[in-house]
């Protein structure tokens, strides 16, 4: 009986050594989760029968440390969850390792070629949250967008003297016919830049005329445009105006320009003229030159024109029992009945963690603890081997006595 008990100890310790050596070997493996051998005693009718390894559990409670890499498509999960991957054979696996790249077709893949899953973007640029599919970055140019709205928040100096528009008619080349000016860039439908300059003329107390020049062409609408202020310097009239620009010398082969200008929150105080806000919503065309990922998994393409375009959103999966996942090659796990059904969601929602772009999560192996475990396993193996040796000596002594 003691021979069989010692033999079971050797077998169990060998399995424990396998687990420890696998932990040590993967101490630098991205996203690796350390394992632990869980022993159980064996009894037969109340009689000691030795030991066996009841289970090898994985440690999903402790996360690995995040290391900055600076690579655009490296991703580290902070908190719970797994990346969802679609293999080349159609299988679905789950991973904590976020080493991703673009393949020749723009799909986001891991080093084994499995495609990262997420929510795609429709033709109108809207996120399609009902459909999990392969994430792909569109490599084409971002088309130009014509300016349609312009917002200006300015302060007009209340201290300046009134200019009589009859005696001194407005002339953009004569600074004595206006008080101040500002210029904003507007884009036509082909992405061509046009400089729109607004000239402000104080025509009476609390009343200003605004003249508009695009290049050398006066585009002020018929009847002009006036801004009126109350005695507290707050804008009371002329907040909005629309400029319809159809001059072929300006638009050329582009579509006519329709610009909605807003002066909301502009003021007239006794202080120097200034612009506190100047914005417009158009841009020229641009080429893809980078990728940006935010904490919620939103994937953006960045373009040479300074714009960003949503390309999709990374999804994460979680399980009621992560220890039920079956580890497979290439830093991944396969779902099993013991793990339960995957719960798919977006980062930072529910129990799912956030995603850190440009970071990788390391292994959660504690090398110091593993070396201590290795020494303990070695001692256990030697002790069980000693029992076998003693059992063999006793049997030999018995045979010699017969």
C-alpha cells in the first residue's frame, strides 16, 4: 500500500512541476494567466490511498501589469473581459493579449491571423451596435466636406467712435472705414479653401454693420447685416445670417456655398476687440495617417487634414466562470460549457474593463512565488522517492529473511 501511495505522490508532484514550469516559461507571455495545481487526498473505504491532482485552475483574479509600447494597435484591458477573435478556420477564441496589427485588407488581426471582433460603422458613419463582425480600417481618403456653419464669439469695442457710412463708405482696402476685422477659412464642396473676412463698422450707439469679403469679392447680402446690443453690451439682434455664394469666380467647379453664420454670445464691452471663439465645420480631403483608440474601444482613423473618422468599436466578452475556459495556443482560450455563455459588451459597460491604447498587459506570473513552489515540489518529489526507496529496502530485507 505504501508503495502505491508514494507512487501517486510522484505522479501528482510531476503534474505540479508541469504547471510550475509552464508558469515560469510563460512569465513574459503577454496576457498569460498563471495556473495552480490543486491536490486532493484519496481514500478507499477509509484507508489512505495517496494523492492526485484534482484540478489545475487559472488565476483570473490578478491582472498583469500594463506596459507602454506606443504602438497604435496594441491594446491592454484594464479590468474584466477578453478580446473576441475569429480564427481563419471560423472558430471563436478569447484573449487578453492585445498585440494587433492591420493586414493587407485593413482587418485588425493578432499575430496568428485571427481577426479582432467589434461593431462596424455603416455607410453613413453610424456605429452598428447590433452586429459583431471583423473590425476593418478603411484605408481610402476622407472626402472633402463643404463648410455649412460658422460660429463666431467676439467682443466689439464699445469705446470706438461712430463712422458715418455715407461720408465714409466701407472700403476693405481703407482701414479708416471700419473698426475691426476677422478672417475664417471656409471650404467648398471640392475642399478648396476660401478666406471669409468680416469687417465691423460701428454706425451708431450699440449698432454695428458687418461686411463680408471672400477674397476680393464682396459677398455681403442685399440689405447688409447689422448687430445690435443693449445697454449692458449683450447681443439683441443679428445673431444669425446666411450667406449664399454663387459667384463662379469664387466657387469655380464646386457647388454653390451656403454658409450659416452665428454670432450668438458676442458682446459689446468697453475693451479691446477680440475673438474668443472661431469655428467652422468644413475640411479638405485627407489621407489616413494613423489610428487612435479610446478607453471605450472606439477606433478612429486620423487623417492628414486633421480630421478623425470612426472606424468601429472593439467589443469584449466576459464569462460567469472564466476558470472553465480551455487554454489553447496563441495566447487564447476557447469557450466551454463549464465557462458559460459569453457576455458580449463594449468596454467600460457593466463589469467589463476599459481598453488602454498603446499598452500591453503582461503575464500575471509571480516568479518569486513560482521559484518557492518549485523548491517545494522538488522536496515533495524527493520525499516520495525516499518512501519508495525505503519500501524497496524493506521488501528486499523480507526476501532475504525467507
